[in-house]
C-alpha cells in the first residue's frame, strides 16, 4: 500500500500516528458525506436488483411478485434473444474499441508532429466526442446515412454504391460507425498524452544512431505507449459496454433484435415488456460480465495512476 | 510546481527550444503530415459541420439527391425549434446540470481533500470503491431506481435527475480533484502549518488558489456529462422534467420528414457542450481517465 500511496501521504501518516481516535474521525469527516451518498444511490439499487432477479414480477400486474429462486436466470439462459444481444454487445464493444484505438493512434501520431494550425486540428478532432450522443446518433441516422438524401451515399455514388440502406441493411455496423466516430477522439487524447510524455532525447538519439523511423516506433514508442493503450482499451470498453443512446436513436435495436445490445434489450424487457424479474436477472449477468472487465481496469488505472505520481 | 496544471497543455510541454536543428527533410515531411492532419481533422469534424450547415437550410433544400452546398441560409428552422417549446427542456437541462455539478463539487472537494492532503487510512480502498461504482452498468440499476422513484412519487421530477447525476459524476470529480490536490506543493502547506495558521485559512489562502483551475475543469467535465445524459432522463421523466436529449427523441417518431429542423434542434442541444469542451479540452483526458493521465 505504501508503494502506491503518494509520498505526501506516507509522510503525513507518520506524523498523524500519535493522535489517533478522535483525530482520526476529524480526518475522516470530510470524506463521509460523499461516501455515504454514493453508497446509498449506487449500491442500494444493485442489491435490490439482486433481490428482484429472484422474483417473478410484472410491472403491469401489481401484487404479482413472488419468490421464484433462480427461475429467472434459467429463463434468461434459455432465451436465444439474450444470447444474440450478448454477442452483439461483444461485437459492438470490442469492434468499436479496437477500430477507435487504431484510428486514435494514427491521429495522435500526426498531432504529435509540429505543423501549421495543429491546435485547430486538435480542436476539430476532439469535437465528435463532445457532441451530445443523442444528437450525434440523429445526425448519423439522417443527414449522413440516409439512403436517398444522406451525404455518405452521395460521396460513394461514383463507386456504384448508390442508394445503400445503411441502417436497414447493416444496422450493427451503422451504430458502430457512430460509436467509433464518437470514441476515436478519446483514444487519440490518451495516446497523445502518452506520446508527449515520451522523452524526446532518446528518440532523437536513436535517430542519430541511424535507426529507421519504423524501427524507432516499434522498439521505443510502442512499448512506451503500451500503458496508455491498455488504459484506453479498458476505459473505452467500460463506457461502450453500456452504450444505449446510439442504439435507441438509430435503430431501436432493429430490425428485430439484430442491432440490440444488452443495455437496450434489458431496457426493452423492463419498460416495454414489464418483466422486472427477468430484466433484473439480465442486469445481474451484465454486472458480473462488467466486473471481469473492471477488475483489469482498476488494476491498470491504479498502475498508471501511481506511475504518473512517481514521475511527477 | 504551481505551473503544472497549466503545462498539461501539450503545446507548452513540447520542449520546442530543445529541438534546434530541424533537418530540412523532417520539415518537408511535416508539411505532408500537416496536410494529412488537416484533411483528417476536417473529415472527423465534417458530420458536425454538416449538421450545422443543414440547420440553415429549408426543408426543400435538404431533400435533394445532390446535396446543395450553395444556398441562401435561413433561420427558419431555428425559429421553429424555439417556437416548438424547447425552452422548458432547456431549463430542465440547465437546472439538472448546474445543480448536480454544484452538489458534486460540494461533496467531492472535501472528500478529495481527505484522500490526498490529509489522507485517512484505507485511502486506496475508498478510491477503488468510488471508481468501481462508475464501472457497474447503470442499466442494472435502472429498475430499482425506477420503482423507488415511482413509490416516492419522484418520477418526472427534476430532483431525481439531480440526485442521479450527482452520483454519476461524483467518482470522476473525487478522482480528478484528488489529482489536483496532490499538486499542492508540500512546502507551502508546511509553511502555513508552521505559522500556526488554522485549517480554514490554510484551505482558503494556500490550497484553494492552487486548485482553483482544477475545480473549474472538474466542474466543466461534470457539466458536459450531465448535459449529455440520456438514459436516466428518458426512463424517469415524461413531460415535466424532460431534458434536451429527450426533446430530440421526438424527432425519431417524425422520422425522415424534417431533417433541417432536426439539425437545428441538434445544433442548439449540442452547442453549449461543444463550447464548454473546447474551453476544457486540456483537462478532458484527465477527467476521462479519472486523473490517471494528465
């Protein structure tokens, strides 16, 4: 623990030792409001979800709830739609994170070089991330990807693609395009932060020694960026696994459930199907899945976190 | 040391004077890199630009198979949007954003203080706890939240959103504020303590001036997230407390008919955050990586 706690912290802890007890509570007091608030608002619902997942309960029939044990979980595991949407979630999350990261690395490498108007280009590039997701999804659905009036098809017309119905034919891909567009700037910013923390003199020395740019990138830059790229992967995955806005606005999960992911499917089950028990069981399953990803994430964040502090 | 929050600016951290001899070849390369950079920047920005351009068209100009680039701009769509009653949604969004951000800072600042400058035992566990709440999918919590709100007669109530947005942004703010507090020079604190200054004066006169930019950056990040939030808003509000993203949903039902008007509404909804984000762009990474990266 002391290895991770910042130097300031350990120094003060030594001094704090003699006056424990009341002094400890004085120190702890500023922390408590935030902690208690967070526990109540975020943890209580999850415990309730766990409880609901063991009930048979329909929102439209008040008083219908009764304990059914693991029946909801059995039903969920036998539900082929659940597996389809689970697979969609994996494809959307992994695909979008990977492509956004590749694009992000490319853009960050460009922004790391000096050129005229670099600040403006950087500002242009981060803008997609700032656009309200609902507005972004609407824009992509209509003026960008509309089969007849969308500008994408107009640009692709010389290639003979004509009036391709993106949302109807490749709904999953269309949603992913929107997600990648929104998340590439995030990856770019992380990688750029990594590039700019790289000691320039080593790279230059390697250049003087006659190393080829590609060799420098593979042998020096990429290993240095690894931490930032990993962080981008896990943070991106955590945010994107919960993607709801784009699916809701662009396809409503359709046609059928071909572009629905788990958050959207759970929403449908709970608020359109009124099946509280089953939706809760799915929620619990998603939580378990997320915890697996999050365990990696937490470890990584703390590693990079203590890393920057040591560097500071 | 104090300058570090400012030098998060990569333009400044790039040690320009350390690279005196730029070889001619490198310079020519950079011209091409610059052109590529500009092209890609415009490409990525294009959907936003197209949204804004379309918002100044008439509906007839929108429905042409060859997009009209040259046209006489009209404010007709904006007039329709503002006449169609976007204001209550705007007011709700502004209220939920500002009030939740206020509460976030109110709760997060002392908490981050306790976790950095006056660390308590189990600092690490508490930090872990905060960040882990951010990683649990909201969709798994929405059902109990909905039922609780219904039973407390808090559905379609703006304060429900305020509470949820506060909880949503609190972990980010705690982590961000902590990373700013850790930048307060230790010598400054010790000097203040040596002079026997009371804690309140140390906080207001030594710590606050140093973390003030951080406080502003944290507030901006929280505002961006609260303003853009959709999932809670669409599930927990109806007519009274609906926010701007919920207003935009109305356009998917009238699908395909009013592209220009839709773009005007989307532009109005998006503009505040784009501007805030441009201002806060240096701190964006820090907020998004929970302070892990500066």
